[in-house]
C-alpha cells in the first residue's frame, strides 16, 4: 500500500464562509494559522452558522492578510468588500452553547452579509480563532477513502469533501482508518496531532457547497451504515485533534503513527 499522505488542506478566515484550499499551512496549538480567525453572531450574540436559509454564506469567499490585518469578502455576483480590521468592544458570545469572549469588528462586512441573509449579523474576533471544540478540535482530519465509502452508500460517484469542512484530507489509508487514530500520536508533516474524538455531522453536510442548497442526504447515509458503531459523537465522519507539536504541514507530506 502507498504511504499515507496529506491530499488537501482547507481553511476559512471566517467560520461558515467558503472553504479555501492551500498548499501548506502552519499548524499551531490553537489551530491552522488563518483558519476561523473570525465568526458571525446574530443580534443576540449567538453563533451564526450556514445551515438552512443561511446556506448562501458558503458562497462568500474571505481573504485575511494577517500582516496587514486586512479582510476582504468576494460574493458570488463578483462584488467585493474589504478594509482594515478594527477590533472594538468585547462581548460574550454564545458559541455552540458555550460562553466565548470576542471583540466586535468594525467594517463594511456586517452590512454586506446582513443584506445577503436578510437578517442582522455581526463579525467578531475571538482571541485564538473559533474552533468548535477548542484545543481538542484544533485540527480536523478525514480520509479520502471515507468519502468513497459514504459515496457508495449514497449511490453517487463521489462526495465533495467541502461538505464536511475538514482541515486535512489523507490519501492512502483504508476507509475510516482515522477512527483508529483516536488517542494516538499522528505525525502530519512537521506537526504531531492527537485525535480526541469523532466529528458528528449535522445538516450542513447535506448542502451543496457550490449552491448552498440541500441536495444529498448525507445524514441518512451515515445513520444507515455508521449509526450503530461506538463513537464519541453521533453520525460520525472524520476526527478532531489536539496539537501536540506545532509545525508546517504541506500537501503531499507523509502521515504516520508515532
């Protein structure tokens, strides 16, 4: 069998917006550099995700320049908004039912996204990115063959990995091999991670990342062939990991247990 390797790396500067694919990245203790630097909240400071009618968020591409501290959005119609990031007052947000302090971010982004969704949303910046599971979810990993397995259950040729919004894809392993890595040290490029648990899936995975509309019943498929196995979260596909040793990770880097 071929040596397992990193097949893709994806991130997004703003949680919930379109994923961006990169060739290499610094993996830090709190996550990928440049990933989920910002997130969105509603008028009650609750996390805004891209489920349901908020699916159009997946069509908005964000670019963040850390050195210049500037942020830009590109919308599906070609329109762009950009500007310098100005962090304001601190607010306590409701992030997946947990209190998370963040700072308001002034700029043109609130109006542009609020118009897109027809509801008031605001951009905020947490201290170290918006990882769903804090340090235990600093990075997420999914085997390419696991995508092939669910595609077979669904009866389709392939399933776009963007549906599952994972940081690292791994080629050259058996389907769901990543499940067996939980609690073990895994070297990815120059970094070492320790998977902490399975990533349970929600309705976002049913949405086409090119349209933001639901068109594939991924949840029914997962319930059908993964619903009875013992996992840390229901409807699992992929794992979330803590970072034991930060380092550079590149597409094509080997992946191995250490």
